[in-house]
C-alpha cells in the first residue's frame, strides 16, 4: 500500500480488516503522511490536496483508536497535542547554547573580521545566515527518531518542550535520507512565527476578547512554553535549523557540510544562507538582507557571520558566554516620532538607576512603544529632552526601545530639566555614582531589586532552585510573601499553595527544592548575590583567593585590587556591597535560615593532569561536557574533541559514540565518569 505518490482514500470498513492488515495500513499511512508533511512544511511543495490529506489523517486516527497496541509516540497524529504537563521540567543541553556578540555598525564587524584573520593567520571563509527574531531551541534525534526538545534557557539548561515541538510540522518525527542516521544528533534551531500567521492569530485573540501578542517572537515564545500541547497544535509556528551541538556517527567538518546534511536528513534550513569568502561578501549580504527584510514573511533583525571550518572555530575558541568564531551584524533600528510625557527612574536588578521616558504610545516596526530608555543622566542632558518634547524613538537592536533625539518644534511648554534623585526611589538609600551611572547599594533589601535578585539567586547558574521561575518570584514579591532573599527559606507548603498554579504536590516540590539549596560552594554563592561586576569567573577568582565568606566580608578594597583580574571598579563594588549594613543583615539572616557556604578549594598547586589529553564520549551523568572540559583544563590538562595517538584518556558516558572504537584502535586508556571524578579529587 503506497500512500506517497498516489494515496488512495477509499478504505474498507474498519471492522472488516484483520489486525495484521490494520498494522500494515497504519505503517503505510504513517510513512505517507510523514512524507507529505515533509513536502508541505519543509519543501513548501505539497502534492496532494488538503481534503485528501485530511482523509488519510482521519483514517490513521481511527485505526490507532481501534488498536491502541499500535500506538507510537512519533506517529503524526501526536502532532495534534498530547496530555498537558504539570510543569515544564529543566533539562541539560548536549553542549552550551551560547549567545552572540553583536555589531550595530560596520566598524564593529570589521573589528571582528580583523580579529579572526589575525588569529587564523589567513583569509577565513564565513557562512552568512539571517539572524532570526524567534526562539532558540535544541532538538535531539536518537537513531533517527525525534526524542526530545528544549528551550535555550540559560544556555546550559533549558525547559523540556518536547510535546510542544512535536506539534510543529517542520519538526520531523524521523530523519530522512539514505544510509544509517546518526546514533545521536543534537541540533540548534529557531522557532518563529510567520507574519501572516501572527496577524491571523492576533485577530482571533481579539475576537475572543483576549490580549493580542506584542510581536511574532513573543507569540512563538509564549506558545512554546504552554503546559498544554493542544493549545500549541495548529498554530502558525515554523522552525529553521542552523547548528550542530553534538553528532555521533557522522563526521562533519564545516558549516556548509552541516547545512547540506540537514537538507539530506529533512531538517529545514533557510534558503537565504550563503557562503562568503571576504568581508566585502559579508557587507553585500548584509545590505541585500536589509533590503529584503520588509518583504520577508518572518522577522529578522540582522545577519550572523560564522567561521566556516569547524577546525578554525576550535582554534578561535569561546568566551564565557559567546563564541569568538561568530558574530551578529544588526540592521539599522526602526524609528518613529512621538511625545515624551514624563521621565521616571527605574531601579534594576543590580541597583542601577535608569531614566525611562514615558511616551504617547507609538507603533515602531509593528510593536507599540509606550516607554523607552534614556540610559543615564548625562545622556538626558546631552539630548536635552524634557516632558512635552517631540522625540524620535527607535527599537535598538529591534528589542529595547530608545530615545534617539529631540525633534524641534515651535511653541509648546517644556518641562523642567531632569536631575537624577540622590536617594533610591524604592528604598530611600543614598545612591552612589560610578562613572556615568547611579546605583542603590541596598542590594539584598531594596524592594525594587527584590524580584530580580531572587530570580538571579535561584537561577541554574547560581543556587539552582528548580520550580522557582520568574513568574512565581514576582508573585511572591507582589503578595508580600518575601521581603528579602532569605525569606524564601521560611516559606511553608501552605504559603506556596497560595501561588497561582500551585497545588499540594507542586508546592511540596518547590519547598523541597528551596530547602535543598542551602549548601553552596563559595564562588557559586558569591555569584548568586548579584554583586555589580561579579560574574562567574570573577566570583571564582575572588573565592579562590579568600576561600571563606568571612574573609571576603573583611577584605579591604586595596587588598581586593591586588588580586590578578580584579580591577578598581570590581574591588570597589565588592567592598561597598559588604560595607552595606542591610546586606550584612540579610547574609546573617540567610545563615540563621540554614544556608551554609562551603569553603572554596584553593588553587591547585599540583597540576594532576599536566601534559595529559582527555577526550569525552557519551552523556555524562553528573557533569555537562563543558564542565568536564573546564575541570581538565584547571588541572593542567588538555580537553580534545577527537581521539588520536596523542590521547591519554577517553572518558566514557552513557551511549558512547564512534570515539570508543577509535580509542580501542589507538590503545587509549578508557575510563568511566566515576574514575574521572576520583582522579580529580586526588
């Protein structure tokens, strides 16, 4: 029975066919429907009518209902939505999903190109691709079948949205192509919403009395994080794939090869992708895409240039959050004119005070803008904008609205010149100036900073409190359930059940997660405190120097400045944080709540792995691949991506790839993760 080229839609009565015939028909229908889904969603070239497709689909549904034993999680019928989730679970990515540095002007892109050329000592080729304004996801195929999918999240962990991704037509249930598929394929893609579909979706929402989505990106992100997949099914979502996070069983050496393989496997790639051999090519591509932008059926806000060869990418390396081998080049922002009504002052997560222009609502590139940043006091004075002025606003990077300049007009009363307040608008603490910016020092007790501070404290990279999401934290603060970060440890199950969406079971889960976060290593705790200028790396540098929290509390600014990599601004920020009485009060309160900060191990004097090369294969149980590599490098060793005669150890996790066979061939010592961790402690 062939439902590919010439599908028949006249079927015998379902009660008159045998189970064997039903099985054969189910398999043929699935193959045929998947094929026509591929033609429709990926190739954009349907070969059968919607009516014929619907009859095939309905027949498959009837057979699966009649014979539940023939059920398959990757059946096309599962696209219409599965059972709702209680809560989106966190899942580790196969490799870090890094963000991109971006250039807004040509000079910034030229600097990136110069840096790449210098480090590669040659003329690099680039893969140039549109920069989508959508939602980044990881999609994993195991042995050719769709297994799981997740949001980008913090780059290391994301939310499991497998059921929601299944409803998107361009996410194939099985990889296509000849030959054996990779045993594991983890790819990065961008889920987006077509402009036409976005307008239609908003029309339906308005007709139902619901608030419309602000833009296609927000619509896509909101739908993907739904707990009920049936609310996602049938929505105008699409996906383009553009990167490999991990691939076992297939050797791929460049971006062009990767995109070619994606096409062979049936993974949708963007037709605008181009290979560029010079900066002039990149510049021309940027210009062409900027000209085409408005005519395209989906939102893009720039282009991305990626070094073509994977071996070159390895030489260039990565920063903490972004690769050195790729950069975005944004388009010129969209601008409109409106009236500035008032200038308010906003207090951010780190206590930074920012002047905000409150505007007469205006549409800028399809998004209604009613407020825009003015950055700092100096900029307000330089632009001389006041309440009552006509101003030009733009979506900087097509995301953050910004006041560009005052538009001259005759007549009309202007408001007073703006002055930054000398006390925090939220808590009344005396603010301090650092460069062009003002800050509130009461970090752990200032109400305006509270939500952001707790969200950061609970994040996966900090204290890692599962089930405590942004929305939940904001509701806790709004309902006065917490007045500082230490209060979260005093919350009972009965308190948590008052939160929206929390029943007995979910409240108990959250409380367990909060209580289990009471032990943290010093560098992690230091990062969790949201001290201005103190990211992961600096937190570790300071923690390794002082080793206990008590010693850091007593550290003078002059002593902190003696630490390599700790400059004047960082030292001043840390010293000021621990000099603030309210911050010390909250730290004491955290201690009384049972939070124990573990002593930081000192810098390794013995470099146990000096001169040793490690390679990793398979999925590690307790470490991400990046964490394992970092531990090797901190111990003086080298973490390589492929096995060779120079490899000393292959660390094997679950479901190892072809590296295992190569290691045996080269007589490399093979160890398991447990042994690797034991070696680290010696």
